């Protein structure tokens, strides 16, 4: 059925169809969320276990290994990654992408339950969870209130702000940074305890038993039922201090006679500073599937309501991550419009006909707008990849319409009426238009079904591009001929060939007459193109310019929070004077989630993260990498600190990961690698997560003496913990307040914790009363690892290498050549990780996608042309495009990375499209007009050179704003556009001359086959 002719005779259904599609697209556009990159549901399960006060080495033996061994028995696991710090174990179980995440969650939970009986009795039940939040914090606020204390303001954030924000749609998590938690501190006097012969454990356990409300029992008074409650808990700090504590031997004493009871706060775990001033902040993380821009807009509205409700509290937005996303979205939309305008301008320049230009230009909005409807139906978002796919195909979308309109105009100039010209031209060009579109779909669609993380990442890219191209085909076959039939006017005059066309046809005749020379020259060009490959730097993704970076500071293990705070303040002072730096938000220690008994935090007092907001990209001339270089230089001399500069974005760092079972051998190998990495030129900081040793106070029981007195190691450990830290959080006594419970912590006063002799005088329960700890144990100083990292049940050390603007592939080659990595000790292996691992997967996946794309193109062409050999002619143009792409990347200093590979993938479809136009007309001219091969090829070049040139220039013009780096951050887009434009220039020029020659060779081969088969038949 000829759809174009039917649409010309019946215009109403086609018009109605595109009205409906456009309405659906506009509705979808209004509903689509705006994100940075698409969310991906990776089947990764997290296991969290905590044992307060336990050392990492103890947790590795007693907790981590047991859980790892049990979980490893499950099927489909890719990696098990474990991080062990003081008192906490975090295990991440990564399953194969095909695994259902809910099934994975249940399997891991069952595995942890089965090993629970082998874990330490004092440890809380490990939690098994699936991550429901996406990425890091998207916006950070600070609060200030001159009339409120730090503790009151912290509770205000934990209570009022937390409740308001968590009820805001799209908010997944709220974390407080800085501030303190209220706590009642019972600081025991060791002299009085020793005088009474009472241990810290006795006081703590008796206080917990006294300060408690209990329920149980039932009454039957006056013929009714009553529940019974024992109300033993008091409601104020003074009443707690006045409590009489039974000592267990008939004596009792008031608590304030043994200790100083104060309404204080828990030991501080984190500080926050904004531009050097102490603040309390809170960070918001979005839920999975939510739009960053929409969530931040709703958060800002909620914060504005809080500001109006609490005018004495000042809310300030410290920084956010959505400005770059909004800039990316706005810039992408502007690039779409600019590219469309340039493409339309090219059409007008060639046709010099306003009506014909209008008919061609209609294809752009009517191809893109329905695509938004399908994106909404598939639950896609407006992210970097989908916007990129639309920006790239903007020049392609008008191509089909250009080919149709140019052919119709050519028929009009033969003296035909618009309706007759539209019908005949659309019928003549129909096969070529369908073939070119389906080949483009065959190129884009395989990217949506690539394996691994790359495939998940690019699903939205491939599907969006394929739908937009199919929509352009629908426009070209239904709407363009119909509009041309009713809008265009007759062109009775016959246009003369231009001088360029005459000269081009002369070149074609020469090439057909000198076929071997032409093929040899094309082959030499292809070989020269391949010789450019070693000259191109390789990488994963170019480093982006988000006008935001971060600085990580790490002090030696054992450093106090105050020391880390001083280092962070010094770093902030050094950065504040640098050009390009606007604000610095410092998070010292680890962020606290929630507050009070439900607070979760990890003891990481020796680290700080400084988030640096830079001048917007449009207001400065230098790149973000240059500013980061100056920051690195300014902080290089910061005493006693490891410094790492970079926003943690892809393309900034290279990771070298070593694994092994022997910790000492692994650490030695990592240190050797680290030293040799520092010799590489042009790189930034080199940092290792190899665990540094932290000081420990080690208590070693005298087994003979302890056994004689009836003292166990467990009693020793419990006594020391209770005296210096307090009981486990779940076992602490509580002070009940109207809106919360406050911990009551019992321990020795600070002075006693700073004296080994005082610790030695602690009373330990023995068989005949209490004895001093020093009488049954030796107390001394030692050391142990501050953090243990494990990968797939082996110790792991990762060395981070800042690329400093160099390409990843180039640095990777130098790293692989290091002697330390070539001769690793026995039992130590190198594992691919980070961007290097993803880069290898990327090249493999895209190589497969390109191969599948070429195969799909061949299959489509065979089906359309009913010929197995002529599609080879069409594919012959592919090698001619590579040289231009490589040369353009080389001249502009871009690397061969993900964006440029996408450009090459796209180039395959575009180059094939041009060849189809030539070959299809030559085949048709020989079959229907009985032309000789030579005349058919010359006529095909004569008739199709103009539309090929128009579509090529229109596409190049559509991507020119991207290649020039206009609008949004060009780091990801520009290499892609540059590769496509460079490939278009060479392939179009050469394919117009080489493809006719290849056609003759393929035709000769076909004739030889026919003669050979004919002779065999007879």
C-alpha cells in the first residue's frame, strides 16, 4: 500500500494522527522529570552490623568473615565489598544485573539470619537493606538562631525540619551535619567508687533498673478491668541525681554522691562550617526515580514554609547539585532550537523556496514532540543521555523530509502539478526513505540492549533516538507529501546544473574510468585513518565542569575532631583567596542521621570533606581542572594531612586496586606501587586507603592470676568499656521527655580516661568481691588498623590517582608499565576497578553494539533490496567515515572515549543513509529505465548528490552549536559532535566518488556469479 498517495488523497486522518501524537507528546513533556543521569535499579544489598567499641581487626574475624562466607554461597553474586571501621561493619553484596532485587534481598536476609547464632552475643542484629535513595545529597542547608543553644537548634533540625522534609514528596533521606545530641552524663568519681568498693558496671546496671517504667499485671477493682504499671522513671536531671542507688549488699547511696550528674550532650562526632563560620547543616537526598530538579523545588518550598513558621531561625542554602542539571537541561533545549534553526536555514539556502522550507521544517517538531510521549510511557526522564540523543538526531530528523521535498521540487520543475509531483516523487523515493530510516534504527537500537552497566546506562539513549527517527519516517511518508501536494506551487522552469554539479559529474566519470586508482586511493585513506588510532588518547568519560568540586582531608588515625577541624579551617583559609572559588562548606567527621537514640554515625574523626562552590562556567575563562590544580597547589603544604581534590565525578581519577589474603604483604606491595605512582608526570595527588595504624590501649589479662581470683576476660572487657565509654546505646538508662528519650550515660569522668593509672584502679568483679584491674592484667600501648577494606573475601587496598587533566588511557598505560605492578608478590593480585573497569566494559559493549548494528543494517538492506550483494556497496562507505572522525578528534585535542564512540556509532547510520540514496536510484534507473550501468550511476549521482549534500550539511549545522561548546557544559557533548561532523565531511566527499566505483565491482561479481551458475546449469 502506498501510504503517501493515500495520505495525499485523504489528508484528514494524517492531520488528526499528528494532532493526537503531538498532544500526547506535550502531555508527556509536562510530566517528564529532569535528572542528571537515569536511575538504575542495581541488585545491590547492604548489610550493616555494629558492635560499639570493637576494633576493626576483631570485627573482621568475629563478624565480617562469617557473614561473607555465608553470603558467598548464594548464586549470581558479582562482588562482595566490605568496609570495617571502629565498631561498624558494612558489607555490600552486588548481584548480576539480571537478578531481581527483591529476591536478592530475601536471599541475603536469610543467609544473615542463618549465621546470627555465630556472631558476638553483645552485637545488635545486623540490618539487611536495599538502597532506596539515589546518589549523594542534592541540596544542603545551614540553620542559625542566636536565641537557641546548639543542642536546642540540633533538636530543632532533628525534629521539626526532619519531619517536614521527610513528608515532602521525593525526599529519601535527611542527614544533619554538625550540632550535638542531648545526653545526661553521669561522670563517676573513681576515688569514691574505690572507697565504697563499687564497680562502674554495678552503678550503671542499678541505675538502669531504677530509672524505668514497667507494665504488667491486671486489676479487677469495682467490677472493671485495670492495667497495672510501675512508674519508676523520674522526669528531670535533678531527680536522677537524687536517686538512691542500691549497691547490692544492703547499702544504698545517692547518685550525686558518687558522680557529677549534668544535662550535657553526647560526644561530638561532626562539625560543620560555611566559609569558616561554625554552623549546623542538613543534607537532603532524593528517592530513587525522582527528579532532582523537582525534589529541590519542593524542598525549597518546604524550607520557605519553615522559615515563615519560625522567623527567628535563619535558613541558608549552602550549595546544591541541581544548578548544573538545570543548566544542562536549559542548554540542551537551546541547542535543540539552535540546531533546528540552522538545519532549516540550510534547507532554505538550497531550495530558496519558503513553502518547501516550511514543509521540511514541519518534520522537526512533529518528530520530537511525539517522542516525549513515548519517553513518558516508558518512564524515562529528561536526562543527559535522552537530551543528548535528541540533540544528535535533530539534523537527522529533517533528513527524510529534505529528501522527499527535494525530490518533489525536482518533479515540479519538470512541469508537473504539485499533487502529481508529490505522488510520483514520494513513490519514487519511498524505498530509499524507509531504508535510510530503518538503518538508523538498526544502529541506535542495539545500544539499548547492550549487556552490563553500559547497557543499562544507554537504554534510554538508544530507545529515544530510535523512536525519534521512526517518528520522522512517519512524518516523511504521511505528512510531508500531503503538505507538499497542497502547499507547494508549480515550478515549470527547468533549472540548469551549477558549475559545481558539472565539475562533480566530471569527477564521477573519471573515477568510473579509473576504478583501480580510485579504490587504491580509498584503501590508502582507510589505512591512514587507522594509523591515527595510536595517536588518540583514550578515556572513559571526559571530566565535566560542574562549577563545584570537593576537597578530602585525612589526618593520621587517632587525630581528634578538634585537630581535624583546625586542618579544615586552615584549608578553607588557603582556598578563600583563590580566583574562581566562591564558597566552601566543610563537613568535619561523619554526618549524623536523625538524632537522639536513633542517631547513626561512624567514628571517623580524622577526615573532613570540603565542598567548594566555584564561579559559574559562563563567568570565567579557565576550566574547572585549572582551578582544582591551584587548589591542589595551595593545600600541598598543609601539615600532616592527606589531600585529595576532585568532585568524585567520572573521568577525574584512576584507581589501582590490589587484593590478597596476607595483610602485611598486601600493604607492602601497595606502598611500593604508591611510591612509583608518584613518579608519573602531570598527575595530581596519589592517595591510598591502605589502613594506617592507630594507637590502642591494650589490656592483656594475666591468665594465672585472673583464674585464681575468678576474673574472666569478658568481665575485664565489660568493666573497661563501661568505665571509659558507657554501656551499649540500647542498654542505657533513659530520661523520658514529652517528645523524645534522652540517653543517660554512666562512665568515669574525663580526667580518669586520660590516665592509665586510673584505668588500672578500676574495680573488676571477682569471686570474692571486687579487685583492681591492674592486679589481674597488664595495661600498655599498642596499635591496630584504623580501617579494613575487603573485596570478594580478601583484603583490599585501593590507590587513587588524580588524572590532573590527562587522559585515562594514557595514564593507564604508564601505570601498567610500573615495575611494582609487573612483579607483584605471591598472593597479591591486581583487580580492575573504578573508571578503568568501566572503560574496558564500555569499549567491549560498544564494539559489540557496532557489530550488531552493521549486521542489522545489512539484514534490513537485504530485505528491502532483495539482494545479498548490493548492500555491501552501501556498507563500503563506513570505513571512509572513520578517518574524518579520528582526524577531527586529534586536531581538537579530544580523547577516544564514550562520547566519541557514540558519535562513531551514529556516523554509521548517517553514512549508510547517503549510500542508500545513491545505490537505490542506480538500481531503479537500470531496472525501470533500462539504462546502462555507467549512465545509471552518473544519473544517480546527478539526481541524488543534491539531497545528500543538503542532508549532510543540515545535520552538520544541527550539531554545530554542540561542537562549538555553546550553551551547557560541552565536556560530554562536544567530542561526540566533533566526531560526527569530521566523519560526515570525509565520508560524504569520498562516498559520492567511491561508492559508484564499488557498485561496479559488486555488479561485476554478481554478473560473474550469474554466468558461473548459468554454465553449471547447462
